[in-house]
C-alpha cells in the first residue's frame, strides 16, 4: 500500500489485492505552483495540458482541470518582433480560452482546479528525435521547458496536478515546493526512466492515502498508475461559514487517479487490461473511503472514437466486437474522426485474459464517469462531435486527442481551458513550442 499523508488507514479495513505491487514515493518538500505554460512563443511538449474547474456541493466537489495539449490555451505565442502587427494578432490567436459550462453553480460551492499534463520525458524526446524534427532544439531543452511548466502553473493556479512522462521529478519537486505543493511519484518499471506524479496544494488539501500499481505484476507491461485520496482543508473550503463554525464541518474528500497507458496501438488487450485495473482500483478505494467522488486523468493513448473511449463512457464493452489493433483508434488520422472498422481479428484466450482478467469477452466497470471537456462544450474549431478536443497531442506523425479528465457524477464542471484550433496549432509545427511545453488540460 502507498504511504498516507497523515498516517491514517481507511475507515474500513479492507486489504488491497494490489498491495504487493503498489509502491509510492512522497516528496519530502512542499512543491511550488510552477506550471510549465509556455511563454509568448510556441514551445509545446508532446501534448497540451488539460485544465478544468469542477464544483462539488457539500456532497460533491468542484474541480478545475488544466489541459495543455495541441488545443487552444490561454498561452500567447509571439511572432518576430519586426512584424509587430502579426505578433499582436498571433498572440491573440494563440491564447487558450476558458469555456464555461451551462450548469448553475453557487459562488459558495467549493471549487478545485485540476490540471493534467504530459510534460514529455527528456529521454523520450531524445530517443524519438524524428517526432520532434520540426521543433527547435532550444524548445526541447529541459532547462527551458521546466521554466515554462512553472509559469503555466503560476498562471493557472491549479489545486491538483497529474503529470505523465516525468523523468526529472527532483527538479519539479524542488521548484514546486516553493509554491506550497507536495507530490508523490511512481516510476515506470523495466528500462524506462519516466513515470507519473501527482502534486497538490498543501494549503488546500491533505492527503489521506496514496498507492500505485505496477502493471508488470499483472503481465501488462511496464506502465504505472497512481491513486490518491484527498480531503479539502476545512478553513479553505468552508467559504460560507465562519471560522468558529468551520471546525464542525466535515471536509469534502475525493479520489484522484493518474495514468499513462501503453502507447503500442497493436496491443489493445494490454491497454484494456491497464485501464480495467485502474478503474477497479479507483472504485475500490472510493468505496473504502466512504464512496467519495472520483477524478481520473492522464494520457490514455486512445482517441474519442475508439472502443476504449466507449468503455469509459458506457461502463461496458463487448471486446470480441472490436479488433485488438483498433481498440485505441490511434491509427486513424484527425481528418477521419468517424469510423466504423470491420472486425477482422479474433481474440485468443490469452489476450482475453489480459484484457478482462477472467477470460470473459465482456468488460464492465462500476464508475459513472463523465468527461470534463464534454461537460463544457466548445466550438467546432476546437471540439469533436463528442465534445472532446480535436487535438491534445501534436508531433510530426500524429495530431489528435489522447489526454482526458474524467469525473464521477458528484462533480459539476464549471469551466475548462479550451484547446487551440487545429489551424492555429499547425502553425507551431509541433509540441513543445516556444510558449507551450506539452499536453495540458485544465478542468474546474
């Protein structure tokens, strides 16, 4: 089991069946609110950030999640100084905008800003130079990018951050501790040098529990995921109550999950197996801590038209109705956003076992999940028919959406940081850029 921030056990003592495989690392320092948002030029990492704001009644919670991928951010990209007119126009075009939902939310309800960010691992960028051949080496330099990350964090002021492809955790820990953040990290297993990290504003939240899953222990490759239970600080969350009364108020609690799913488009069985374990663990922990709300974020390496997306939104999937190599939909370009692939592949018993854990052909999960971005619809310039961004990732071989923030029905989306229109994104020639480091999505 992972270490708990205050050393307490869950209210119901239920042993975790994943305890042997769950490891965690909690940083010893407070982590600062430095978010690498790009400066006034386009320096973006592999994907954009997602940011969203959710609200939670006293029985639900508000979150803001930041999204930083190839979508329209509130970052500005500058042009050449000698072209001042074009520069001003470019800065206006390249600013990501907040999009608000139609939900009526009381100003007294607690709100949390959530950010999900694939920051592009330093070694991954070096190992796949062909993907970033259109990106200036300057903008791939970690010293440059980490400053952008910190700037984005300061600009968007998230309460909770989920990072993927982290291979410089100590750097982030050092920078973010100055801003009052704490963090936990889980490295991938095997030869990989990166992993996942969750950071939180320690003035706003206390961590109750943390654990992680190493998927290699289930023959599901070297990827990992994290799960953390938090409670809101009473003094900061009870906006409508006096200090004398706030002590008697129960602090809202919620669960946060962070995952980076296997990339390989051909291994839909592995991808489904990883997501299945992630969802099962989230549902279990939510129940152990009193059926608390859940927010799940990360890079799923799956597109909105895919069977994987269908599984998350509908709670079920008949696996044998889908080709294993098409589970994630990654082989389909952005221009071909609607597809109905014919089944041309039969699943083996071993593949069904990896995907479902039982060898059955049907997958079911118990969480009632909603997409943060689908809950705050945008325009056709930035969104698909599903409500998801058109693109959260952009490099020389791919442009599309693979990054998401999901939440259970107790949460109400307030606003999301919309992605850039595709035509504007293409001007950057790829992420990272001068003003954007990578995939960031924000949800409130």
